[in-house]
């Protein structure tokens, strides 16, 4: 029980929990958008299941950290650049994000009925959505776990931070989903952000490091501007309705 009185462990725990939440923002956005295609009565359950799956994925990767770190070992060399399993996961994960986000934007802008290309039946839709969430979880969990190992050396602390972070995400994901559904412009902004994340993942797969702080600052600034626009449109609409 000595760890309970160790301030360094508590600082590491809170730091890692915060980082897990920040790094999980793109995961939450993607889950929210994927789940929005589900029947209303299944959305909450699917969101919770998806985040629970993310938690299990991260913990399993953490417990097999020796194997995870081996993913950074080069499998082969192309044009003088070593390619590891991590590079391949990031590359194909980034490609999946680009494809899925672009598809969602296209469907939103054209008004095409997405249901015609989706599996029929509630159970099939659930499985289809969970498979997509699982792919996203693996991609996002990989760097999250590697980041956790770089910050904290105590596995129990890392597991506790992951559990707390996911539980907090579960509490907030419903509100985020409703907010995105209520404002279509925010959905486009969120999908555009995921396209940027996809590009960053592909760049990382080629060992081109793009500081994520820049990416998060850009999306935060864009989000702030869009919220101001939403507030302004609401004010104008209210004023016009009062005049009429």
C-alpha cells in the first residue's frame, strides 16, 4: 500500500488519465458518428459497448507490452526506410479513417440513404458497427499504450488510468453524440478532423512525425469558431421569429 502515499505515482496517474482522455477524443468522435447510423434504441448500448471494447483492447495491449514494443521492429526495408508492424497498422488505419470519413461526408452532403448499403436487421447492423469500432480501437489504442509506457512504469497505474479515462468517456459520449447530431455543421467539422487524423496516421507510418498539439489546437480553434456561428445563427433566427 506504499503507492497510496507516493505523490509521484498519483501525479503520473492523473497525467496519464488526462492524456488518455485527450488522445481518446478522436476515438469518441468516430464512435459517435458510426453509432449515429444505428437505430435510436440501440445507440446508447452500442456506444457503451464500443468504449468498453476500447478499454479491453488497451488493457490487453498493455498486458502484452513486450509484444507491442516488438511491433516497432522493422519487418522489411523499402527505399532505405524500415517498415514495422506498427507502420503497417498506422498506414492501413489511416487509410480506413480517410475512407470512412470521406464516405460519411459524401453521404451527408448528397443526402444518399446510407441504409441501402448497410446490412439489414438490428443484429447485423450492430455487428457491422462493432467491427468498424474494433478497427478504430486497435489503431488508436496502439499509440495510446506506447505513450502510457513512456510516461509510467507501473502497469497497475496504467490500467487504472485507462479504466478511469474510459469511464469518463462513457459519461460524456452521449452528450457529444447528441450535440453532433443536432448540428450537422459540427458533424462535417468532426469528419474533417478525422480526415486530418487519418493523414497524420499515414504520415506517422512513414516515420514523419507531426506534433499532435498542432492538430488538436487547429480543431479546437475551428470548433470554437463554429460554436460562435451556431450561437449567432440561433440569435438571428430568434430575432427574425420575434419580428414576424
